C-alpha cells in the first residue's frame, strides 16, 4: 500500500520504540514487571562490575605498609621487653612465669589464627614428633627467663643473640662442615663481644651470679637444636600454624604441671592479686603482645625479604639494649657498648651475607617467577622463638 508524502513525514518524525521486538505489548501488571526485569538485567549486564572487596593492601602503598609493619614490630617488641624487665623488678616475681605467660599467649593466639583465619582443621605430623620440640622450647624459654634472677636484662639479650656459635660448633663437629672466612671472623667478633659484656656485668652488677650465664647458655643450645627439629616437621607437611600451636600447647601442659608442683604458679597469682603495682595488667598485656610483634616480623620477611628483616632485627636488639639502660637505670660502662657492637655487628654481617648468598642460589636454581620464599628467623625473639616459620 502506497503512502502519501504527508504520511511518510509523520512516520519519519515518530520516535523509534525501545521495546524489544520479541516482547508483546504489555497489558497487565505482571507483564509490566516482567518487562522491567528484562530491561534492568540488560542494564546490569552492560555496566562494569562493582568492586566490593577492597583489601588493605590496595589502599596503602608498599612504603606505608613497610612503615606500619616496622613500627608495629618495634613498638610491640619494645612493650614486651619493657614489661619483662618491669615485672622482674617486682619483689617475689620469678622468671619462669615469664615463659609460662609467653607460651600461654602464643597457644591462644595461634589457635585462634589457625581456626578462624587459616581455617586449618587437621593435623599432619604425628603426636610422637612433638616431645623433642616441647623439651627444646621449654628449655629455651624457661632457662632464658630464669637466668634473669642472676644476670641483668641486657646480658641476657646479648647471650640470646649468640645462637650462631653453638650452631657452627655442632655443624663443624657432627657434619664436618667448613665455613667461609668471614663467617669465622664474625664468630670470633661475637665471642669477644659476649666475653666483654659478661665481664663488665660481673664487675658492675651487684646481683650478678655465674649461674645466670650457665642458664642462658643452655637456653641458647636448646634454641640451636629447635630449628633442626622444626625443619623435620616441615618436611612431613606440617604448616607453621600447626607446628606453633601444638608445640606451645604441649609445652603449656608441661609448664603448668611443673609450676604447680613448684608452687610458682600459685605464688604469682597471689602476688598479682595483692601487689600494689600494676602487675596483673602487665601480665595480661605481656601474655599477648609478643605474638603481635612476631607476626609483624614474619610479614616483613614475607613481603620485603630476608636482608630487610635481618637489618630490622638487629636494630630492634639495639633498641632493646638502649631502652633497658634508659628506663631501668643501672651501672654503665662503655665496654657494654663495645661488647654489644661486636655481637650485633657480627650477627648483622653474617646474616646479611647468608641471606644474599641464599638469594643468589635461588636465582640460579629456579626461574624468577617461581622463586620460593626464603625462610628467615629472628635469632633473638625473646618470646621463646614460638613463631618461627
């Protein structure tokens, strides 16, 4: 049928219909709702997806993350060390209870992280694998803190930093391992630094007793054995959280039995309830603060590498010594500075050297896109090395 020119003009001026050709004219409310749903779904399909999950990492630059993690590590380790020395100043408080609170805090925090964050529900390693770890952790933590009854806190920190010495001796005697020249030089510097520090402490500290040096030295030996036992568990397929939780859980049971038998647990509870100081507050904060500091340190290792972690770890130990002398005045000698410099300097050189060599070996062994994360542990985690990777 032919259209007149007037009809053609009206047809051209009529706006085109947006209704899909396959939808019939709607007459009921149900049809209108159906048509609206089709249009909305088409609009949603055309629009870009909304990003609802915004992570913390996407909101902060790497520099800000590094500053926050480093600050967290320094602040919480500083609080941990200050509380440790403050509680040892309370008359009647015994050093073994520091270890008990550390193990209790790590047990609780690792259980919470394992259950609700990592959502681990199974155990890989057999229970018979844990007695050695339990013994080493109990000896390392308990003997270290008991030594504070006989030596001052800076001496304990310096001696706890010297795990390298027994590790090298064991490797040389048992495994016939030969180390590099700079490693022997660093070991000598650390040894001289320890001797100087102990000699000055012996001379200037009225409460000094050689028993403290024996106890802290034995704790270092136990601490040197601990990583080897942990490495075997990792080869069995155990995760870090599994190893941390079960090791500390069994250690907590053993320490509960021993402290109840000795009466230390009952005495410290009574002391906390009757003390005029803020001992009970110190104890509660101290129980959990170390886990936060260790977790921040492990995130630094993961995100920024071993060299950065070693540098921060060495700086933290220096901060620990400085805070001890500033906040808890004691007799001072520049030989303390000399001894500490030899120990921390030797540790820094040998740790950075090992880390850089390990990174070179990794670069040669595997492509860069599949490099494994190098495991670096803090040689002087005063919380008893409860959270090593």
